[in-house]
C-alpha cells in the first residue's frame, strides 16, 4: 500500500482554487516547481493546473531563460530540455517582445527600483500591461506590489 499524501480530489481542488479561464502569465517559480518533483511548490502548482484546465499559460522569454538555467543548475540539463519539449508541445506559450518592450521593462524596473531587480519579473509585468492581463502565477510576493497603468494590482492566483 503506498504511503504519503493522497492526491486531492477535483472537489477539493475547486474549493481551494477559484476556477480561472483564459490567459495567465506564469513566472519562473511555478515552472521550476512543476519540473522539480522535490520542490515544496510542486504539488500546489500541479494542483492549481489540474483545477484550472481552461487556463491558458503564457510566459516570456526572460522567464524561459531563467527556468532553463535554474533547472539545469539545480537538477540536470535533462530537466531544462524537458521544459523546452513541454513548451514545444504547447504546454505554455511564450510572448514575443515587440518594439518598445525593452523601454517599458526599463521603465517598470525603475518604477519599482525598491525591489530587487529581476528581468523575468519585469518582463511579466510588461507583458501583463501590454496584453491587458491581470492574472499571474508566481511564488514571489513581489507581484503584490506591481500595478498596471490604471493602478490596479496584478492578481497572483497561487497566493490568494
């Protein structure tokens, strides 16, 4: 008989996570946890994904770069390659930067200069503003301080 925690039921997952449909911007933390079964956030991220099959995952190239570097360093090159294969199969879409993206990332980084600089986080905030999205998946509390142009906070679906 297997020992350890049992998988949450669909009813338990829907009670824990409000259902979400549509695009969600994903930071590196949940992606690293998803590809690292030993990470303490692995099960919560997996549970969120199972509870939200209608969510469309979207991220940025700086996030993908960070995920690959950290998976390769912390686990093995194969973990980074698994992430890229999953991306190729459509597990997550990568937002393409447009003209003005670097300028806006710099503006956001300067606006929130009291936070530790993180290009991946700034790229998520920029993509959220440009695409008019407010929902993110992140393990970072930093996303609680980022605001869109209208002054509204981004909503971190993993930390509510």
